[in-house]
C-alpha cells in the first residue's frame, strides 16, 4: 500500500474525537466483560505468558528462527543496551515500590483494568510476591534473549509540587533508586541502572551524585506525570550537575498515555528540552515524541499553534548545535496507537539512525492490547511471512519480539530498515 494512502487511514483514525474513542473503548470493554468475564478479558488484552526457557527458540519454525538469528547478527554486545525497561511493584519484600491506591480499587474501573493488564503483561500472579515475580520474569526473559545485550532498569521518582514536596496523590507509581540498583547488582550481566531524581527535590543534587556513583549513566523523567518543567530556570543547577557527572536524561516526549498526566501534558513538549540542551546536557527523547500535539513555542506568542510533537522533535534533531547531545529513543513506535508518519519517517531518515537508541518500554511489548502486526503488513513495513514468524516469537518471548520486529522493518520508500547503529548505545555513554 502506498505511504500516502496508509497515512490517510491513520490520520482518519486519529481525527476521531478522543471522547468518542473513549466511549467506544468503554463500550467494547463492557461487552467483553459480560461475554468473556473479567479474567478472560485480562488474558486477552494483557497476556498469559509462560516461562521462556533458554531453549525457547528451538520451538520456532525454521523461518522464525532465521528471522531471530538475522536480527542479532553483527551487533556489538558491549553496546547492545535496551535503554527503556520498567520495574514496578507493590512494596512486597521491602522493595519500597508503590502504585497509587486508585489503580487497585474498583472505584476507578479503568485504572483498575490498566493495573491488571500490566500485572498480566509482567507475568505477576502472586501479589504477595509481586515485586519479586516482576524481576524474576524480566531476568528470565533477559537471560534468554539472543545477542548477549543488557537492559537498563528504570527507577521512577514521585511527583513533586512547586514547593518541592512529594505529591503522593499525583504519583501513579514509585520505583526507588535503591531497588533498581539492588537488582542490577543481583544480575550485573543482565541489567544496568537508570536513576530517577526529581529536579524540584531539595536534595536533588546530592541524589544525582549518590546514584551516579552507583553506576547510573541516565536519569529517568516523565515530565507529564511527575510535574517537571524542563524549561524552568529552577533546573539549571541540576543540569550543571548532570554535565559535571556526565549523566544524561532519558525523558518522555509527546503525549503520555501509560500513566495519568491530566493537565500536565504540555510539559512533554520537545521544545521545552532546549534549556537542558543549551546547557550541554545529553538528552534522550523517549518515543521520539511520536504521539500527540504540542504548541510551537518557537513561534511568536500570539501566533502559536498546535503541531505534531514528532515534528517539533525533528526540528530539534536538525539543529546542528544539538548533534552529540540530542538522541531519539524508538520504544513504542511500532505499537498500534502510534503508527503513522513518525515510524515511516524514522525509517526513511537514515541520516538520523546514528542518533537513535533502542528501548522496549517493557512490559508494554507483552501487552496484547497494543501489539497488532496487521497494519504493519498493510503499510508494507513487514511481509505477511514475517508477520507469521513474528507472531511465533511474540507468543514465546515478547522482549525478543520487540527487538526482532524493529530489526525486520523496511521502509516502503527506501527499502531500508533501521541501521544497526540505532540499536547500539554510543561508547562514550559508559553503559
């Protein structure tokens, strides 16, 4: 299918008002709840994953095994790092992890459903051991992934208010730095730590030093959820400390849908990253801002219009002064809710592939609700034969599936896929 026709279909879907889509989704969920029952719905949308033993690939067809082997060829394992892997938990076993109470309450049915889907995708079955099961399942997948690469585990700080106080009501989840570092020390051959330190904290600079000394080379932000304005002058001392420590920021860009972001969505505007970039901070734009629209802050104040967030990200990438500082991270770009111009453009822009890095956004690759290969076949990004092979991989190993899918994509315009450099972190990052 021609790119223009496929993009027109995707644009039509995105043009449907959000409240209409929300009502339709709620209606479908209601029908499924009645027809299938809640546990069956969770299995259908989340994923009932079985153990992935070290010989899982032996169960694949020859075609699927060939696709997997090709995906991991000629990649330096020392630089093969998935930079976007979530941990989560309920505080079991003294982890210190938290989720907001509404995610476990039927008083917020959609939040409760989302929580159950994440548990299912993560392979968690026993809530009394949820935090440990999450790590054990992830370690099992990481250990059995071809390529001998490593996975960067993300801490996730609380939201903070403007006075620098913890805002627990606004904090969807919390994953302490100490818990992340502990898991990385348990499995040093598999995991590397990514700290999360809110810049409004009174002890932010001390925390950056503490966790950088523990091996973290990136700090995780989700401005739309954490209430972080990257363009605020109050962050300048924080930025200067990052430069001193040679630590970068892995920050969400564009619309956020995985956690509640409400009126803070504007903080995901890629153009708000000019301030850290101008102070010399290395910035990794998660998802390449591939979802949503933001105000064009470069325009005169009275003439600012909404522009696709991805276009604003590309504008920054094309500014020569940000080469070596700004990188795009491609997690979630193949998910059904993000398909369209961003993925097609990234594939075609091989001049940018050396400034892309790979992330899975685990556990989202194990979430049935967002994994649909049909549209990728229709857009000529993968073939029907590849789809069948990828579905085999997905059923056995969702983490490997995410990687193999991205390595299999081909632009319908250029015929080329992401270059190998898009899957290798730069040596100077020290990861």
